C-alpha cells in the first residue's frame, strides 16, 4: 500500500493506557455473549413455543425481532458512539443487553419475550462494531492481525458453539437458562470495560464538534433494514413473491434503500458514511465478508437440520457435530495471527476460500449411512478455512482507513456479514424445500409395477411385513415404506444441492480476493507479531 494511505502520525502516537490484551479480553467477552445469542435460541424454538402456548411459526418472531433491531443499530454504531461517547455507549449496551436477557428468561408470554428480544437485539447490535474498532485502535498496525484474530474468536466460533450449548441447556434444564447465562458474563464484561476501555482523543474532539442528528437517514435506514430482514426471515414460509404482503414489503424495502443511499451521499453529516466505500480494499472486503456470511451461517443452519431430520440426532448431538469446525477455526486463528505480518494476506484469503469450497463439496457427498465421524474432517477443514479468511480479510479491509472512520466502517462491515448470513439462510432453505419436492417428484415417477427395481424392493418389503405377522394390506404398507424412503432420499439430494451451491459461492470469491490491494502491516518501527 502506498505511503499516502498510511494513518496520520498523530493517530499512530496515541496508545491506550492499559495493555491491549486486557482491552481485548474486556470487549470480546461482551461480543462473544452477543454473537452467541444470534444462534443459541434456534434449537430451543419448539420448547419456547410449547411453554408459552404459541405455534412454532409464531415463535420464530423470537429470532426475527432480534435480527431486525440488531440490523438497524449495527451501521449507526460509529455515529452514535461519536455523539454520546463510545465507552459510555458500550457500557450502556452491555447493561441493557444483560437486563433484556433477564427479562427474556422471565418472560411470561410470547409478546413479552419478543419485546425483550427487540431490546436485546438493539443493545447487542453495537457490541460487534465497537469491539472491532476498539481492537483496531488499541493494537499498533503491525499487530492488528493479532487483534482481528481475537475478534474472530467471537464472530466465527460463537455461532458454532451456540447450537451445541443451546441444545444442551434446553435438553437438561429449561430454555430460560439460555438467556440467564448472559447475566454473569454481562456483569463481568461491564466491570472490565469500565476499568480498561477509554475513548481516544479524536473521539473526544469529534464529540465536542458533533452537529445535528440525521433523522431522515436513520428513518430510511430503519425502514429498509427492517423490511429486508422480515422478508428474508419469513419469505420461504410464505412463498416469497407469491404472497401480496411480501411484494409490498419488497417495494418499500427498495424505495427506502434507494432513498437512504441518495440521502447519505448528499448529507454533510450522515448517520452512515457510505463514502468509505470509495476505498478499494474496504469496498472489496465488504463484498467478500457478505459472501463469508452466506456460507458461514448457511452451513451452521443446514448441518444440524440435516442430522436431526434425516439421521435422528438430538439437538445436543447435532450441535456436537459442528464442534470440529470450532476447533479448526481456533487453530487457524492462532496460526494466522502469527504469520499475517509475514505472508501476503491475499494468499491466505485465497487459500481459505479454496479450502471452504472443497469442504463444502465434501459435505455434498454425504449419505444416510454415515456416522458422526464422517463429518469431522469436512467440518474441521471448514473451520480452518473460516479462520484463514476472516482474520486477514478484516485486517486488509480496514488497513486503508484512518482511525476516525473505523467506527463507521466496522458498522458497515459487520452489518453486511449479518445480511449475507440472512440471505444465505433464506436461499438454502428455499433450495432445500423446493429441491426436495423436485427430487421427490422425479423419484416417485419410478414407482410403477413395470420397473424391475421397484418391483424387487416392493416384493422384498411385502415379504418382510408378512414375515413379521402383518398379513393384511402388506402391499399398501410396502408402498408406504418405499415412499418414506423416497422422501428421505429426495431430502438428502436437496441438502447435497445446497452444499454444492455454497461450494460455488466460495469459488466465486477467489477472483475478488485477488482484487484486493496488497497491504503492508509493518508500519513504523519493526514490531514482531506475538
């Protein structure tokens, strides 16, 4: 990267009063807690619905309400932090998130739970971008790869642990404890952040000179993101654009998004500064992290569903099946944190996407005769791939931006990862539902007495039922058993289609990774990464 892209000398001279690792532990404790809550409640939805006398479809608003309020706050984090003080805003969010978690756990009805989840999502939306910007500022440029390795531990590993922890708590205790466990973590995070986090001089100066509030920009943004998130979360259940309300919501989403973009580009003090996208690495990196979100959250959603629906795993064991991915991510994060200042980040990112494509393709070759051991290797490789991608991608994306733009940039970066995850989950669940129907239609077409393979299996099942004393209607029972197998195989084929789709998405990221500008992380006096 050219010299004129380096941060100003004044920015590089400021250093926090405390050891950066104390700051990292403080902010990542809060971030890990928040990211964990995006996935921990998924496996508990049937229990929540039953306990609160609601349908499963009504209970999905527990997830949707959280994601909507989370998405609205995410991109505005930098702007709010400047006007109210970033440390004060961080502490307020931790306290509100913890209090809302307590209300979630004690909720007497579904309506009360949804309201508490809205508050929880709004408070949690700011924790990711604030943590990322604090880490980038607290560590010197030569060690920012290590900082992003610490950040990756939260945003990559937490969603993988979420289903396992949520399943274990729900199976052994009650779903309410998936919210109560946030209380001690939130208290400790609040105390540590109060002790070690501080606002840098540029934020204090920016707070004094803050201008008017961008009400119009915030309104357009809230309408756009809320309508988009609701469409993505409810679209597959309601047949997408075949439903009038989705068509109207999509129209509102597009109009408000266009108005938001135009307004923010013309506004002198926008709530979200889209001009940061003029920086090439930030624009390319933001696009890439969107696709990372597609693959990460899609596979986390698909695999537990597959092993529960087709192989009879419990919620806990379906989560355990994802454990190797967390192990792989942790190993990769430690490795990348040490070599990122030595090896070209673009090479690490490219290797990560190639490995991600290969591991997704491996998952597309599974069948119903596998054991849990057969999915260890592809999950381990996928975790390694995520670690290879996320750490250098976050570092390279932010490298060309000055510190005063970090808060705004990290808000956009994290928002697009979450939106990518929402898009990915919507796409793969649609492919799964419609693909299963298509494969089922194709397989059922071979159910006729003139097909020798069908006749062979039909005769075998009839004999089996007759052997076990079911002499009446053996032919009918044989057909029903064969049809059940056909549905199972059709669903498996749809899962395979999904994993192939994710492999293709990963391969498409390779050219974009090579389009990133090379960045030197060793600025100023040489400093070893440790």
